[in-house]
């Protein structure tokens, strides 16, 4: 990666490289209570408290490992036609790396499995809609990488696929412009709903390649009393997820106009064993080291 | 329980389907009251569980609210367009093991992203044109919810709530509609059931562009509540993602793109429990809806 000095860079690159997973699912944190300790309640109308609430819903306020999973269906969209493409089941392993009043940073590793739309079986190949071309489906593993979060974040960085990885299958080298935003969507029936938006574009260094985009919305919900309790380091949040992204290089869609559209849901897992069975089975095939020792998988800084 | 519907009957029941579609199902109250915990791998149980989440098995009214953000998507550029606040009045009735009648009346508001207030006009990106924003109100629609169906229907301005409004939403057209209820997913104490619907309109006036509407709605509820003997409905939350072609009122002719909306929502058992802003807007723009919502579902 070209912009390793900028911790924000990892976040953007990660978005584009992840096969389209969208959600940066749950991640973890290391909590560094930013505000004074006393058992005061978070005020979700304050930016700093809103960010802390999001941190504990998606990650945690401490340095522990966080695990979250996501399940979604992906469609191909082209000129008013929508066709089923695949399912996906993914998980992130993460921990909080750094916290300030208006920003926190996590180290995250993401594994995504692309599955048959109906059966849920792990895909090796896929016939793309519209082009009718049979393609190979790459295994997706990204990270560990740094990702930053703030109530409002706007960053630009350079990206190049890491050596000895298949990241080039997901995005070409170039400039990445990324924005993120966070808002309190609603408090309803005792639950708090926080909406997080990400939108990024990749402008390839090779100007003959098309630009790419990634747009993701996630809404995180958890009991308000737990979210607002400054003593509670993390809460069991549920996430709903919707994303759109350009065709990825591995899809070999060429000049076909269109994009993919995905949506689904997920939740925090309390341990590796707590992850969905299909995710565990597929990960044992493709990335067993992550299941054996996820913290170790997070320790190697990305180069 | 009733027998499985024939294809012909399904087609007849689906007449009157409107552009947008939810999708639900229900089981007879009596049958459910004495049943054991549902087996969500069984189609009938899956359908019944879905109805419990979306409405109720005892044919009472249920009210759905949806809140989200709508974007334009053109050449990979996503621009926030407006907020979305929708409300639906619904009622379900079992028709067969594998089919439920679904009556629907919808009221939607397009709102300012900053203030949350109802938009009267909106400046559309790319064409830089100020357009009038219509008040969306359609129904009653009669739908049938099954695990899967594909139907051909008609959209006519003369057969909807208001002829002028109907024109702003879509031209008279042939509608091709596809609906799928997906298998349930269970994790710890929660169950998610998702449906996908896809609607394509082919205008009778071949000079007009075709339109599409793609909607995914996922309901989430407590597994224990779904399994509780005698329960006819459960508290639920929903998330949704919608993509749709430009509507006529947007005046985006010639621009290659569409809109996309996503957000969250929930189910209520009374109109009074709907979100305060939805009630305030409805009192201002559609007071009759608050006066007698059940009357709106009379076909």
C-alpha cells in the first residue's frame, strides 16, 4: 500500500478490495475511554458520544478481540435488469488500535465467502449475468489493515494491491477518495439505531481502466440503555447492511454497464465458535489460521 | 387448512397488484394456536412465521413504517437525494397452505435530508431542474404472498388512488412481477426472514422508457416469540433496500441512472404507535387516513 503513513488509507483500500462485502462488519476495539470515567450516560446528540456509541456497538471500548458476521445476497444490475448473482457470508476480526475524541482506528481482518445464491454452497466458479461468461471466484481475505471512523470523515489516499495477494482482483492501483458519516437514525422501542454511510471511488492510475465505486449503508441497533451506559464496554448489536459497487475485475464484465447491489444483516459473535456454521466450514477450507488464532492474524501490520 | 392454490387462482388473486410490493403470509389463528414450535424449513411454517413478523395471523390491521435515505446513482456517483418515510396499512388472510391474501395501502413522504420535513419541491442533480414532489398515496392493493411467484399484471392510471398521481409514478404499462421469500436464518435467539421482489414495467406507449423496481425486505424477530404457542404476531424490526428507475415526476429523461433507498422500519399494531413525524405529516396531508385506516383497505 502506498499510503502507509496515513492510517486512514487502510480503510479506503479495504472497502474497495473487499469483494464487495459491504459491511465492514463488526470490528473490535480496544477501549480507551475517551471521556471521563464516571458513570455518566452518553448523549447521542453530541458527536463525541455518538462516535463512542458506535464504537461499542460495532467494536468495543477496550482492546479485546471483536468478531462480527454478515450474511447477504448480491444482485447484478444492468440497465433496468436485476439478476441474482450470489450469496455471501463474511466476518471481520478486529481490535481498536487508537482513539481520540473525534476519531477511532481499528485493525481489521476480513474474510468473505461467495456462495451459491440459493443453496449457500461455496462458489468456485460463477456464470455472470448479462455476459454469460463462466468465471473463477476468488477467495477473499483482506487485512490486517487499519480503518478509521469518525462522525464525518473525508480522506483520499493512494492504493496499490499488496504483493503476493489477489487484491488486484478486487481493485486496480490508483487514488481512492472515501467519505464516511455517522448519525443517530432513531430511538425506537428502547433501541438505538445508528446509521453509518461509506462512499468511495477509485480512480485507477491506468486511465484506460474504468473508475470504481463502493457505497455502503449500515444501521446498527442495540438496547439504548446499554449503548448509553458509559460503563459498558461493548453491546450485542445487530446490523442491517446495503451496498452497491462497481463490477470487480474478477467478474470480467468489460464494458457491460451496471453494478452489483447487495443487502443483508449481521451480528456480533462472542467467540470464533459462535460464528455461523457455514462461515466456519468455509473458513476451515480457505483460511484455517484465522480460526485457530484470530489475534495472531491481526498482529502482522500490513506492508 | 385450505388447499394449495392453482396457478389460475393465483393469477386472479394477483390482479390489482401495485407497483411496490411487500410480501407476507399468514396461517389461520386456530391452526396456529395448537401447533408445536414451527419448523422454519417447512414452507407453511416459514410462511406463517413471516406473517407473524410482518402482520398478524388473526386478520387484524398491522401498520408498517420504513425510514431511509434515497440516493441517485449515475455512472458510479451516489448523491443523497432525500429522506424517505413510508407507512403502510396492511391486513393478512390465509388463502391456502402456501398463500396469503395481503391487503395494502401505502402513504409515503419524501423529506428534506436536513430538516426531515416533507418536500414540496426538489432540485434534481444532473439536470439541475426544480421539480414538484408528489404526495405518494396508493391503494388499496390486493396481493398474494407465497414462497415464490411470477405474475403478469397491469398498471393503469384509472385504477389507482388518483389518476394524476398514478401518471407521475408510472405510465400505463404491463407489469412483470417476481417475488421470493427466502429461507429463514437463525442465530442465537433471533430469526431473520428475507423477501425479494422485482417488478419491471413495459409502458403501453412504446416511446416511453421501461421502468424497474427492486425491493428486498428483511424482518427480524425473537425465535422464542415465534415459537410461543398461540402467538398470532410478534414484535419485529425490518431493514430494506430498494432500487428503482427514475419516476416520471423526477424528469430525469436521458440520464442513465436510477435511485436507491435503504433503511430500517418496524411493525405497529395501532396507527397511534407509528412514528410521530409520520403521524404529523399524515394529519396535515391525509387526515382521512388517521380517521379510519381500516376503511382504506376496502376493495
